[in-house]
């Protein structure tokens, strides 16, 4: 857990002092925590999770994703398409992603630009 707390602090771009301030703790306590001399209380763990939008399970056990992300219905749909091998679009989606990944940077820009133009056209249709 110590490594994950250090990661949160560093990813947030905070010194030990600023991290401690955000949590209402002393810099000395954060220093001792990061050096394995102190253990965080349940309250400190919950405060870290709340203030930095971090998953409690990830912080305590390293399970799942680091950050709590809002539920995005589109992403849930996309994830279901990508994980359901019985979906008729599964092979097409996987081949498309693999092909895109193999492109050089210039060709990726072309594909992104084309996709963005399609999205813009669809958004314009929705406005009318």
C-alpha cells in the first residue's frame, strides 16, 4: 500500500508537505508513512480515496483501477462489445483496433481526422 500512496502523491504533483496539508496530516507523518514506519488508519485511507478520487480496493489491495471513474454508458456498451465474443461485431472491432494500432503515427492522424469528421457530421444531423 505504501507504494500506491506514494504513486497517488507523485501523480498529483504534490510534495509530502502539500499532500499532508490536503489530508490534514503532518509532513512528518507522511514521511514516516512513505518510509514504512507508520501505517495509515482507516480514516486516512478513506480521506486519501475521497480527496484524490482513488478506489479504496486499489489503494488497500492493488485490485482494479486506481481512480474511481464516473459510469459512462457509452463505455459500458463499448466494453461489452469488446468482451462478448458472441457479439457479431466482435471480430470486426478487434481487427479494426489491431489494424489501427499497427499504423504509423501519420496514418493514425488520418484515421482520427476521418472519424472526427464522421462524428461532426452525425452531430450536425442531430441538431437538425
